[in-house]
C-alpha cells in the first residue's frame, strides 16, 4: 500500500527550550546518596557506583548540549512520523521512525527493531554501512521505528498493548511505506518484536536476524524435536570438534553443561524479563507496578541516567561501552517523553503469558540468522544458536566471530561486523526466497 502524504510526514527533533531549562534545574538540584560503599565498586553489584555517575552528571550540567545533539541526529538520521492503528481504529497513534534509503531503487527493506536503552539511536553506527555499502554488496533501505511511547512516538491509547500489538504496528508501517515484504533485525525486546512479526506476519516478514546472547532456551526435547535433540546429544559427547561442527555446534556451545540445565552465567535478560529475581534492570519487582517507578523516574533525570547506565553495564560489563555523551543521549530519549509508557509496556508484556510463551516457544517457518560474538564471561554466551531451530524458526545461517573484543551489545560495540553479517544473511535468504529479491516484492512502491 503506497504511502499517503497525509499519513507520512517528515519530522525533525526540536524540544521546547522550557523543558531543557527545567532539566538543567533538576540536574543542579540533584542530591546524591552518601556512604563509603557508594564510590567504587568494580562489580556494580549494588548498582552504578557514585564514582561513575557523579562525573556523568557534571558532564551533563557543564558540557552536554542537547541542541547540538538534536542537530546532529536530524542531519544523519532522516526522520518521519506516520499514523498507524495497530489494534483497532481507536488505537491510532503517530509512530516516529527513521527511514534511510539506498540510492539503488531495488534495495532490500530492513526493519530494525530497537532494544533498550538505545532506542532508535542504536542504529546510528551501522545505518550508513547498510544503505551505502561497497560496490557489489547488497544494500538496504533501513526503517527504524520508535516503539509506542518511546522517543518521539505517541504512547498507545491501549494500555495493554504488548509485543504482538507493537509488531502489528510495525508491519502496518512497512506496508504504508510501500514495502510488500521485508526482513527484520532485533535484539533484546527488539528480538521479541521480530519473533511476533515472524509468527503473525510471515507472508511479509520473510527473514529475521539477531545477535547473541539469545534469550533463555531449554535443550531440544527428545519427544518434541527428536532429530535436534539427537544432534545435541551427539555434539555434547562427541570426541572431536569436527563431529560437533557437523551437528551444528561448537565446543563452547556444549561446554559446562553436565546436565540439562546450564551451569554458566545466564545472558542479560530482555528488559521484558525484568523482575525480582531476573536482574533485568528493575530488580525489585516494580515491573508489575509501572506507575510506582514512573513517579520517581519522571521527576529525576539523574535517576533515569543511573538506571540507563546500569542497564548498559549489565549488558556489556564495560563501563566505557558508551561514552558519557552517548549515555545521556539514551537517557534523553526516555526523559523527554517520560519513561512511564515503556514501563507500562514491560508490565503488559510480562503479564500476558500467551505472548511470552509465543515469543519463547511458538514455531514459525520464517528463516532465522544468528551472529555469535564473544561475550563477557560474567554475562555468558547464552544458549547455542542450534537450539533456535528446535524452538523458534529454521536456522538457515550462522556466523561465529571467534576473534576480536567481547561484545554484549554487538551493534554498538562491533557495528561493522553486524552490517557485514546482515548482508551475508540477506544473500542467503534472497537465494532461497525470490520475494525478498530486489524488484520481486521487496522493492518499494512509493516511500517517505
């Protein structure tokens, strides 16, 4: 369905000066907690150390300039808003999105589903490589919607909107932009949205790519997936790496599993999984009471900054994974609209057992590609990609990056490799499915 001028409009970031002045006042009035254990804690066991947070707050007050950042984002990320109705006509909202096109008219449409806390900004290190690759490489038209209530998208009028509703809205957007078919990429809660697209919109979402660590999975069941279970058991007890690879595993995939349950550290959970025992960012079960936490975070930019930086550390185990400026950028995406709607989204998704079960267990025929990066030891690499073929979707492509720095957030820490992997995976999918082939349904009719 071609885009209509009334539905899709260009958008430029411009925040009210009054709100920026209010932010500065709140930063200046910040009261830091005190105590001997608040200064240095390299493990961040109790959260972000004051020795990390306080300099970032000082930088925000004295050096950070939102107007400069605003101008930069408007220059490098072409932005738009479109009206969508993901659940019913009464659920209409304006969805903010980045839409950067390749000069080639028949580029492959890529729907990038962002995670948290990067929002739509997490694509900034990779998007130019995708739309303007080296000569002869596959190119993409990249669409990056901000989830409802995040960044500069309207909040959904439907309080119970979860993963399925967001996926429906994203699929509507791609149709509105004239893309009859597309591939999707996401990690964390972005991957949950990709899973919903693969399950509920397989005729248009023709492929999904993600990076490790993957969400929690159980080993393949001998009763439900006998062939995958047998391959895993052979790999687990195989005498040689060659045999393990023939079964679809590497040595590190099956190391440290004396029984059916893993014995190594779990991967950082999706923000959807945050709760009293998961360590997913809230840590107190307040994901079940989003309004309670919203009162605190909507009134304290420093509180929101602390939560954001701690989430980045839990994901990467590297305090310097994002600079102070980048951490404040991410915080501003939540601070400007207020974090209440993302919190409500988390609660709605976690409260819907059918959606969570679908995201973790329901099968879809949509091809899946996985890029494996070395993860910090305290985070863990997550379940093997081969398990995805038993629980989620057919695994048609895997890339393993054995060398290079650890990356709990590869799109930010190793963007060049992620871009290269997306092109390699797309080439495999195009060879299998002509619908995604440029000019065969994946091209655009008329776009913003």
